[in-house]
C-alpha cells in the first residue's frame, strides 16, 4: 500500500483520543513509532497510548508487527523513528532492565530447582526488598493466581497451566507499570487456553496493572481486552473496544479479520453528511452510515453487514429500507440458527443467520428471498480487500468473489 493511501485512509480512523500524551492516564506512549529492519518496515508510524489499568491487546495476522511493537515497549528493540514513553518519560534509549515493565513469553523459564515460592520471590529478593515484604508480596501474588497451596512445590510438579500462573506471579511481584505478554497461551491446548483467558482477565482486574497482550487470535482478544489495536502489515488499522471494532470496523481489513463479515461491493452515488447512498449488487440502492474515512462519489467501496444483522424475507420488504434480491445456495443447521448462504443477482455471496424470530417457511436451495437490515447494521468502508496478501483459502475465495463482483457492478473500473 502506498504511503499516501495509508495516510488518507487509515490515520483518521484511529481513535484520536487515545493518541500518545493526550491523556494524563496514559502509561505507555507510542509516539509516531516506525521500526525498520534494513529496508523492510515492520512497524509504520504507530501512534497511540495505552491507559493505566487497561487490558490492551495488539491483534493481527502473523508478521504484522505485534512482537516488534511489544519488544520496543520492553526495550529489546529501538524505534527507527519516533519515541516510546513510560509514565510520561521518554525511554527510547533506556535498556530493558531499567524499564518498569515485565514480559511474559510463551516459553516461560521457571527455575526448576527452586520452589514455586522461591521462583516468585526471586525478583524482589534480588532488589533487596525486606524479607517480610518479599514474603508478603509473593504470597499475595500466589493467592491471586490461586496457587497459595502450591508454594512449596517445584515447577516440575505442576501442570502447564499452573506453571504459566507461576510465571505470571513472578512477573507481577515487582508491581511493574505494565505487564507485556506475547502470545502466552499459544502452547496450551484449547480447553486450557480458554480457561486461562478468563483467569488472565480476572488476575488483571485484581492486580489492576496494565496488561499489553499480543495475539493473532481474534476470539482471545475479544474475550479479554478493554481495547484492541488491530494491526496489518505494520500499520495500526483501528483501536477500539471489542464492541466498537466488531460493530464499526474502520476498514475492510478489520471487518474481514474480526468475525464473519459480508463485504459487498457498492458504487457510491451520493454523500450526505454521515450517510452515503450506494448501489449494491443487483442494482438496489441503499443508504449507509459512514463511520471512517469517506469514499469518493463514483468510486466503488465496500458495504459491510454482519450475518446476524441480516433479515431474510420471502417478499420484497416494503418502505424505504435496504432490499437485496438473492437466491439460496446452501443452508446449514447450527443449533438455534441456520446459516444461509445466498447469492445476489451478480453472484456476490452473502451469509445470513436465520433464527426462529425470522418466522420463515422451510427454505430450500434455489428459493428466491429478499434481504434487508436495519439502517445502522451496515457500514460503508473505503476500498476493497485487495491490499492484504496473507489469507486462508476461504478468505482468498471471498476476496476473488469481491473483485469479480466489482467488475460487474462497475465495468468501467479495471
Ligand atoms: P508478529 O509478532 O505480528 O507476528 P513480528 O513483529 O515478529 O510480527 O514481525 C514483523 C515483521 O518484521 C516480520 O515480517 C518479521 O519477519 C520482521 N522482523 C522481525 N524481527 C526482525 C529482525 N530482527 N530482522 C529482520 N526482520 C525482522
Ligand atoms: Mg509475534
């Protein structure tokens, strides 16, 4: 993506209020930080603040620059441009051991010959904290991670999840300004990982220390975070609460990366303040709210609607509402709801979740049905998903679909 496009499309969509230094409650400031490795830019002009006491996640596909950003906060890497602040002070040139942050890696190295208690007490002891204070703190942290009864065991006598919690207690015992976690649950199996997600969230609430959490797993980020920074190819695409990012994605990338999104190509006909009138596949005209950068009239942009916000009707819905004619391709029963795969007249595929409230007769493939949604369920997003290379086969298929539809909607575009 060319620099000027990044600037125009991405910068205005980032939560400005969260910018570094804009609030007294910012613990970590990422101040226009760029990181280059030779001529490769791993992080491009990241500019945001992480607030005191929040659970903040950096989310994005492998290679998007999450670990590099975390390593710059920890001090293991230096920014090529911009600066990092901790508690308001520029720490860009301060070595890791002098920064009041602690990192938990996926491969936490506990001392195998020491007891759990001694592992946790090791940090404060080496900082010459008084004996009684060390004891108090270590027991407090072991209680918080619910290992109070395991203080005398050796790491080898604990399960993977318990060892992980010892590593957490050890990282928190010095009361750092922030705890940095880089995919710490990656090595655990699914059940344990899900249980640990809730544990981590509870522990973070209890200690009240800022957590900066790196993950490529959207569900993990949505479950645990107060706010999420979604990254793609070194660029922070959006920062917001899980709810904001899910319901008002700022870009096609964010919409497609988080949850299931219907991304319909649409020609922008008219812009009226915070709303745009667009033509959807099959020539239906709808009015869509604009929540991020405004696409230009005459261009093709993307209308995003989540599957659970789409209503399926047997007849064209009356009145001034969105209305798209589709044909049923496939139906999958998923317990309380049916996942309907539908084709618009131009071939664009839309997924809708049909529930008992929709009050429909039994649908079959080839049935013609009408889609509608409440006005605020849709979002107009600039551009099409052509810039992000790393995809699963399914995502690739969807992207191809989108491009083909674009050519049908607006044949004058290449
Ligand atoms: P993530 O954690 O999001 O998977 P990283 O921050 O580890 O991504 O890496 C981002 C990009 O920077 C990757 O393309 C990676 O290969 C590159 N990169 C990371 N560290 C180095 C390094 N020390 N030298 C060269 N390239 C690096
Ligand atoms: Mg990483």
